[in-house]
C-alpha cells in the first residue's frame, strides 16, 4: 500500500489513514459478527479479539462475579461496559452501577471540586461514561442517566446499598483495599452480576498500601468458589497501539 508520494506506508501511517476514513464515513462497514457483544449506535460490532477476551466475556455471561486482572490496554473496562450495556438493552437488568475509587494517577490529591456529587465524581468516572456514550450515543446515555438506569457512584457511597436487579462494574479495583472490595461484594442481591477489573501494576495509592491490593487478595481467596470467574489478561491481549506492548515489556 502506497501513500501519495508513492512511498510504502508504515503501520502507524496506515492506522492514521484508516482513522481518517472512518471519521469521514461516520461508520464501519464490518460484516455482522456472530460473536459480537453489541452493535453501537454507529453500526460498529464490538467483539472479543483474543482468546482471553473471549474467556472474559464468557465468564461475565455465565458467572455471578467475574474478576478480570492484567496489563493495560487489553480491553478489560471496555468489554465489561459492552456486556453491561448489552444487558440493559435486553432488559436483563434494571440498572448499571459504575463504581470507581476516588483515586487519581499517582495518588495525587485533586483538591476541592465544586458542584454536586455527580459533578465531583464526573472526572473519575469519565472513562467509563465515554465508553458508554460511544456505544449508545449521548442522547440515549442522558436518557438512561435521567431514568437512573445508569448510576455512576464512588466506592464510599455504596456501603448500605444493595445490588438488586443490577449489573455492577467495579473498575480500577487495584486501588481498593481488601475490606472495600469485601463490602462491595456483600451488596449482591437477586438477579445481579458484578464485574471487577484492575491492574495491580498501576496501583495509585500511597506506597504503604501497595502490598495490600484488594484485587490480588480476592483473586487468591475467591478462586475456588462456584459462579466466580477469574481471567488474567496478558501482553498478547493488548489492543492499543503496538508500542504499548513494548513499553510494558520494558518496564517489566
């Protein structure tokens, strides 16, 4: 494949060219995938692309609790949200709870944030929210928020609540302690599923807590319980730019 200067394209240039074409057409012309999780409002079929991603999706469908751990860029959060939104569209559950700890990269304090709880929590939940908007569009997302079908909530506000007729996505779980995850998991009621995602190598809490990652602990303690699935994503599952694999390998 050659560029206008009649020189062969490198992979990065090809990626950029594909992105430009997609933006111009506004849609993907993919053939329907029988393994697709969901079709987005732009006609894109979202499907698992690796063996471990398939295991993750199968676990979410068959288990009450699924824990997905592993390196960045492997689609943990995106696949969790895709399955959760597909269940809402199918009326399998009444609501989707988006749970994330109030922890920034590096554990830095963001300081005082003005506004309501939703406005304060917005910066923390924005990656999950954007994923949902990409799937169903901003109009439908706003409708679901207003109808409380989607409820973004910080970890600290879940205590005392019950996960009934709900699918719950707990993201960035490496930043939760054992007791925090225990509290979340004991909220499960009838007709509910919980999906937990995280990467222990990106623990953003203060150094003194890093040896007490709740994600690592629950993977050990819950490994042999029926209806709990644990999936580990590896470098081979990375779906971001190819350089991400090289960066992770260099740091390891």
